[in-house]
C-alpha cells in the first residue's frame, strides 16, 4: 500500500510518499522561512501564494524520488485543516485534482492527527500512548487510543508554547523564528538571575497557559537598560526557557499519572511539534517519562516539525480502515481532534 501525502497548512510546502512497511519512499519539504522573515512572522497571503507556486513541482519531485507513477498509488492524502485556510485550500485542491485524474481515493487528513500518529511511522509503537504536541500553533496533551480516537487531557488556554518562544525572541530583538534563537541565547545565560512565573503549576487538570509568562517576560525586558546587553538578553532567555520547561513538566507529570490510571496498557510518552527541538525540554521529558514509568520517544526532528510524510502516514492509517473522503470535502480552518 502506497500513499502520497501533501502538507500546506502553515509555512512548509511538502509532499511525501509512504508505504505500509513504514518506509518513506520519497520526501520533500520546502520551508518558506526566508519569505516570512522580513515580516517577523508568517503572513497568510504570502504563504498561500508560495504554496500555490511550488506544490506541483514538489509533488513531482516526491514521486520521482519514490520512483513511482501516479497510477501506482493507492490513494492521495492532503492536510484538510486546521491551519491557514489559503494554504489548506491549495493542498486540498491539489490532492483532489490528483486523486480525480488518477482515479484514486482522496483522504483529507487532520494536521494534528498527522503529528499524533508520526511515532507509529517512525517507531511502530502500539496504541495507546501519551502525546505532547508543542508547536507554533498548538500545545496539547493527548491520549492517542487509536486512529481517530484521541482524548485531550490538556490544551493551552491562550498561546501555544512555540508562539511564546517566538514573541519573547521578538521582544528581546533576536529575530524569527524565535525558538532556536532563544535556546541559543539561553545557553550562555544564567537561569537563576531572574525568576519568572511557572504558569499553571500545581493547578488541577493538565491545561497550559503562556500569555502570563510572556507578559512577565516583557515587563522584565522593559525594566532592563536599553539597548539590551547580550548578557541581559541571555539571562532573560534562560529564565524564560526554564519557566516554560518547568510549566510543561508540571502539566505532563499530571498527564502521565492520569494516562497511566485510565490507559494502564500504555507504555510510551511521545513528543511532536517544533518545540520538541528544545534540548532542555527533551531532557525534562526523558526524566519525567523515567519517573512516571513511560518510555520517552521523539521522532527525528524533521518529522516533529511540519512535513508531508506524517500526512501520508495518517492517510495510510485511515485508508486501511476504509476511512476515505469525498471530493466534496471542504477545507477546515479549525478542526479539533
Ligand atoms: O511544528 P512547527 O515547525 O510548526 C508549527 O507551528 O506547526 O513548530 C514551530 C515552532 C516555532 O514557534 C518555533 O519557535 C518553535 O517551534 N521551535 C522551538 C525550537 N525550535 C523550534 N521552540 C523552542 N526551542 C527550540 N529549539
Ligand atoms: Zn504542525
């Protein structure tokens, strides 16, 4: 079984071909980072136009790398949402057109389901497992019970973790995207010089919140002499990063307890999303997993961030259960799992 996947919901244009033996036969990801960098963030209109400009070529390239023709596919999957609607429309229309022209079924994949099922592509693990999804647009803890079966244990009540990293980087004058720049600055910073709040720590449930921490960081930066010295900036980043890691740790620790009680056969704690690149967060999650009796698994970074292999794989998982979509599928800007 071979599936083509298309991803266009944010600022990566991607196409990939995946088979049922968990092999990625051909894959391409084009980042739009340089197009958005001058604006300090993603501009939806720019993103949609760029997806439209590149998607045909990327699909052709992924198929070429796989060494396959369209007639050899079993189905075509595209991200159907959630995401920036202009981009989602481009991917969905491309997927539908290819499916129609080659006489194959079409699958509209929920982008979050793509992230949620990636560990089954990379590590072949069984359900159920606990997933922390932390990206620029999402921050959630999910019990992944099966294809299409997700129980949300916690979500952010305001900003996503990656979004907070990006905003703090902007405030500290570091640039975009913020996560890697904040992490890099924090490496030479003293995390103990400033103390920032640990949002939600000790609160019942597993929800996240980052806007209060973001504001506290802004006030801290405003209180420091301008222009911000490299050391002050590094110390702020270190204080912010450890506050995020502490807050996520508190929420994840609770989620592990909840998960182990409700899904006692589960054995893995899995991470996905761009924030999973953060070394401090990874170290924290490994420790939490060990303490809580779950093995920590992280897909390679290229499959944690947005990519089309995860969409092809989620499509494949759905296809083998007979879950195909009609060509009347309407792209969904919002689509909770
Ligand atoms: O999953 P992703 O590539 O795109 C989506 O948002 O869907 O995640 C990007 C987010 C950005 O907010 C970026 O700042 C954050 O992941 N990020 C990081 C790091 N690398 C990327 N956050 C913290 N530490 C990092 N090393
Ligand atoms: Zn994503």
